[in-house]
């Protein structure tokens, strides 16, 4: 494995924020210099939002090194904005090199009544940075995650079609994760040949980004007519949703006979559907959330969910290992750039 | 649909289960004693950060959700916290 797969890896270190503060420099200057990006603070920040914006910058100081590298290598601008600029439940957002961070997590509707102490707020902000960096890593065209690896993560997280809509993945004792990946990619290319497994998931050569969710998850109730016919969607479902649907059909008494018509047995389908699980229930909400959630869990530590072991293992190979290899290949990192106190800069100019 | 959470202590292999609707804890008494406080329904407003995004043109989002005490999602979150604290493994099964 080559470090070419980790273009976001930075060979130089980071100065801690306190070094800047000791020199009388601002946290904003620290963030801009160390992460080589622009920090944009909304002009309408009130005093509470100002405190939140400061906390967001403090939260960046103790992020995992890989996340710092993603900020430095993939993110061009971080917008620190008040809660009013976000949906009522939203903490942050990533899109094409730009991160928007809600610097007032205490004003998010779901958080009302939940006391946000300083530590909790920082943890919230850090989680937002890590999760959004996961999106950037998985979907930015300059990132290191190919569409093939993106789909591998889905296969390892238990995403499957309904067996009546597409029985193929359930034949025998079910496809291996590798077979499932190849199968999903083949079906995806039947939908639109522009889906290229070798390109980054977010490549501009692919169909528009929002199509990825649609082509993989599809509209509810869609049925694939025949294996050789081009599907409109793969109709993938998270394991929890699929189990609910199978159990509901079993309770109606129709499941075994329906499965029998496509050459499957209920017991086999249940076994296949129960093999792999995502790292969290949030990773089941949308296809595009799975890699970002795996990334978040990997930086949180081990997953306590034993069925998510494969998702964590593939996530480590796909999202972490290229970066780790680059670190090994490049040897000892260079010293961190800065800080450059303004007084010293002036004297140098003379 | 009934949900079972199977709980295993990594160091000893001791096992317990937590069933929903409920929650009803059963199995190794020591393990139940460790987990029970996390399922106290007074832990009402548990807020969780997770990913959930709309496939909109606005980009990928991080959101917060409040989980209703006693709900399955709430139990999963509370058991996750117990598992992280006491080094447990969890497995969810449906019947």
C-alpha cells in the first residue's frame, strides 16, 4: 500500500495553540496558520456566539492528528456561525472543502434542557469536526477513498437489498463482503456507467453527489425485475430496517412462501441479514453517513458492538491505514510552522 | 418486534441480556448490577451526536437527537455508555 493513497497526510507537525497564546497571538491566527485554511466568523455573532467560536477553535487543538491533517489538507475554509444559520438539530456541515460549524451547540433544539458544560461543548464540537472530516475524507475528490472502498464499507456494515427485490446476495449462505462489493458495483454501473470504482467517491466525473444515496438506497418498494435488467436503484437497506421488514412479513405468514418463489429459505435469509452490522444506528440513516460514522468510531476507540467488528476492520484498512503508511514512509515529521509573532515579522522586514 | 441486547463482560465472559420492551435485565447478577444504573429512566434527556444527512445540495451534516427514555434507541445509547465504562461487548438481536 502506498502513501499515494493518502494525499491528505501532512509531513509536518502542529504547534499547540498555547504557544501562540503565549506569544500574544490569537486562536484564529493559530488555526489559520497551522491548518492552512481561512477561518470565517459570522459578523452577527453576539457575545455568547463569540464564546462558542473561541471554544470551536480550542476544540481544534486536541483533535486526532489525522483529523488535523484532513483540516490542513482538504478543508479550505471553516465558517464559525451562530445557531440561527443552521437547521434546528444541526451542529455542522461539510461541502466541497468548506466546513460550517455551529458554535452554539447549546442552542440546538434537541439540546434544550441538557446542560452543556464546557467539557461537553468541546466534546460536541470535536465530534462535529471528526464526523465532518470523515465525510471530507470519504467524498472529497482529492481524498483517498475510492468508490470501491466506499462500497466495501457498506458491504461490511450489513447494507443489503430486500431478498424479494434482489435475491442474488442471499444465494447459498450469502455472498462474502468482497463478492457483495463486486456485485453492488456491477449493479451500480448498470444504473449509470459513470460510477467508476477506481475514482474517489466524490469525483466530479461521477454523477452528482446526491445521486449516490438515491442509486444505492433507492425509493421504497422498488423491485428489481431480473438480474440482467438495469435496476433503477440497488434498494439497499440497513440491517435494522431489513430485519423489521422480514419480521413483519414473517408475522403475516407470507415470508417463507414468498422467499420460496425466488429459491430462498427464511432461515438462510435471516442468517445472511444478521451477519454484519453498522458501527452505530446513525450509520444506518443514510448510505453516505456510514463511512463518516465509521471514521468517527475509529477515532473514538473500539466499537462495543461485536457485530460491527468487520465494519471497523474494513474502516481501519480504508480510512486509517493509508494515512498510517504515509506516516511510516515519510519518516520523522518536519517541525511545525510558526508561530510567527507580529513583532518578529516586523523586525525581519527591516 | 422484540429486541434483545446480549451483554458480555470481556474479562470474565459473564453474560446478561436486556430485553425490550422493558427494559428487563436478566443473567449474571453482578453484570446486571453494573448495567442497571445506566438504564435508570431518570436519565431523561440524553442527547446524542450522530450523523444524519439529507441528500440535499447543502452538504453532509452532523446532527443531535434526543432519545426518548425507555425507547430502543435510548437503551442502545445507554448500554453503549455502560459498555465503554465496564469494558463490555454488546450484540443486538431481534425476534
